[in-house]
């Protein structure tokens, strides 16, 4: 059977596709409708305006083509096309402020033992970046913050800070960010491609290792391409959030499921 499939490339992709059970469960139309019903209820009950709907998430990068060093970046976007400054997390114990001399002054920087986010970093991002960065531009009474269920987003302290600042955190179902999260749908893929092109351009000159300064310069360049206002607005639309349109996501989920095949 495997030889037959190998001779038929049009069958090979469909046959070999693995389908994650948890992801499939959250692509179920009933689960997705429950999500959109919740979003609509929260928006209606709190009279939340499109300009006050945000999404935030983390994404990781390798520092160069052959490097094992990792960097995490927290980004947050608004449905009106606005983007907040990023929070860049390096692996280490401390950082040197001179690294950031050529960067926008409103970028935030953190360090952790493994270069990933932590509960404390998530709280500082919320307190030091998101709250002050969105309060003055809020149009209504409340801000809606769409996020995933990552551990650093689930702490009582995170919820308390949100409550104190008229922010309503709304967590997506697990394993559903490929359908429901604007950053995953529209921005991060463009960001990774743009960053990859910058790094590959350096590699063609024989420069395969980049330090933190090189990474920041490359990320600054890639970010300009990835976070255009139109791209951000389209990402919220593709997630069915602004304008609210559950059918757009349900159609996409049904299309994905139709191409999923698990051999018996």
C-alpha cells in the first residue's frame, strides 16, 4: 500500500495527514458556535466597540539559521489596525540597555532562564505595556482582550489586574488558535517569512551567526512588513471577530476537516 501511495503524490498528502484529536474536537461546529455566542454576549452586555477589541500572543524565533538560541516576542494588536509595542524576551539573567539604543523607546525587554515567557513576565507585560498603551485610546468603557489558555495568562493576578483596569480577558478554546486567533491567522506567518528573508540575506554573505543586536535589527525590519493596518484588520475579520461572523470560521473548519484523513 505504501508503494502505491508513494507513486501517487496526489494521494500521499491526504493519506499521510495526521489529525490531532484535541484540535479536531475544537473544530467541531458546536464548540465553535459556543465560542462565538460567548463573544457576542460579552460584546453586547458590555457595549464593547470594535476599536476596543485586542488580541495578544507570544511567538518564538531562532537567532540565525544554525543557532539554537531562542527569543520570544509578545505582540498585541487591535481590531482597528493598531499595534502595541512588542515585548522581547531573551534567554539570560540580565540585559544591557545599550543593546536597544537604535530601537523605538517604547519597546519592552525581559529575560528568562530559557527565553520563554513566565507568569511574572506576563503580568509585567499587562501592567507596564498593555494597560498604559491602551487606556488613553479606549473609546468605550471596557476593552476586550482575546487570548489563548497559556499558563502565564491564567493566573489570578492576571485576572485581577484586568478587572482593576476595565479589561475583559476572553480565552479561546484550547487548540483553536489556528482558527480563532488573529495573530496566528494573519500576522505571525507574515512576520516569520519576513524575518526569514532578512536572516537568509545575511547568510548569503556567509554570516550565519547573529547576536542580540542583529536579531533586534532584523526583527524591527520584519515587523514593519508584518503589521500593516490592513493586515491586522483582515486578521480579525478572518477570525470572525470584527465584524462578528461565525460562519466564516465554521466554513473554514469544515473545509479543513474534509481534508483530514486517519487510516483505519
